[in-house]
C-alpha cells in the first residue's frame, strides 16, 4: 500500500466514525453497507474516485472550527491572570482537588485560599484548551491541504503536509530556559533533542496502545509548538498566531525519532 493509500486508510480509520464513512460513500455514489472495516475496504476499492484530495475536501467541508473571536477576547481580557495547576495532576484532577480540600480541613490553607486555587486551576484549564484550539483552527484554515478530523475522538488533530500529527502546545522545559533566552531559533539537532526530551518519561505501555492499530505508528506522531513567551497569548494572540504560521510556512520534513523503541515522526515549531 503506497503512502497516499495509507493516508486515506488512516483518515477513515482514525479520523471518522462509521456513519461518517457511510455518508462519504453515499455522497460518492458507492456501496455503503456493512461494518466500519467493510466500509473502509469499499473506499479503498474506489480510490480512483475517493482519493486523498477527495477525502481532504470532504473532511474540510464537514469540519467545525473553534470560535477564534471568543478565544482571542478571553485571552486578552485579563481574567486568566494567575492561571496555574497548583501542583494538581490533570489526569487525576478530582483526586488532586480532594487533597486540597483535606489541606483546608486540616487548617493548612484557608477556605479563601482553597477557592482561589480552584479558580486558578479553571483559568489554567481554559488557557490550555484555548491555545490548542486557536492554533489547531488557525493551521487548518491557513493551509488548504491540511486534513482535519471530524470524529470527536481522534488520535490525530490534523494531517499536515501528508503527516498525521497530534498537536502539543507548550513552552520550553525548565532546563532549556537559558537556551530559550538566546532568542536564536533552535537548530535541527536541538529540535530533535527537544522532541525526544518532550517525549521522555512517556510510558512504554501507553505508547504501545497509541501505536496499536495505527499505520506506521502514526498514533505517536507529534507537532510540538513551543511558545517562548507565554505572556504573548494575553497581549496580542493574533500576532502570535501569525508568527507561528509564518514559521510553519518554511517547515519541510518532520524529524524521524525513536523513543522507547518506537519510531515516529514529529515537527518542532519554536516561536
């Protein structure tokens, strides 16, 4: 199976539901009966008609972008000042908050401090979601060959230049802060080292599950967008997005990296 066929297969398998594939086949005038596997086979047997360009047009037409104006307004409102996890673990947020309640009941923090912590965590949750939504929508809007998912549960945020990726927006790890202050863009080797470090500590079993069922380990692919100055989100997020897109205009091939024995592709955009 060549790469274009693999991309078609991945878009169907990982980025669309069974009913969405059925609708695609009906739209194309093809047989639309059977399980998801049979529907995918039906598409793959009609690639003269349903090729990657057809898939791109169809998914872009069905995709729902984020509301950028609301996100931009909230980012610039000043109401997200003080956003912080306060040591809470996002994957175990309920338990983390329970621990804070117990600290309060033990007299270690006041009720006002507890409520303030909760507000800061909500602010941070919004910040994390908003920066991801803003960049995901902006990238898909800006690059007409980018393929978005239409399933609510997808291991891929979009296909960029023929590479399926999961978008991660971050800042530099603590031990990279001195390098970040230099202002010079990262060279190729530094980008690769940063990608590997951002993946460091990843659970091998979790990686295996992400890779399972995805062609070429595409479930592990990443696009890391590293924002040096997080305050730019609150000052001029529109210009920050423009800078990210300008950097992405010049991106060529992704890095091919190996972490915990798994090979995958990753982009690193440093702004």
